[in-house]
C-alpha cells in the first residue's frame, strides 16, 4: 500500500493497493483505476476537485464518469477483493 500525490499537490492523492488506485480530492474519493477499467465521480464539488477529476480522465483515457454513490460501491468491492 502506498500513498502518492500525482500532481505534487497535497490536496490530490491516490492510494495504491496492488494494481488498484483510489484517487482522492482532499479527503473525498473521486476516482478508481484498475488494470481493466477506470471511473471518476461526476463533479458535484467545485473547480479544484473538477481539475483533479480532469487530471484522472486525461491520464486514463476511456475513464467513465459516474455518480459518486456508484463509485463508492465499486471502491468497496475492489477493497474487498484486494483483501480476500
């Protein structure tokens, strides 16, 4: 497990667990990247978080934008799988 700051900004981070990354804007999960698919939450927060979401979308072409509640369900599922 490793915490990284993709843009060197302290308000944007990603937690790497194996080959899965959960991206955070401030303390809010906003993205999930796996070897097979990537998701970001629809921006309901503001311009800074919107910038973080756009960074993920640029970094991982084909990233799907979904409701935050769906994203949280996918993150929970991936975390369960990571520790099975």
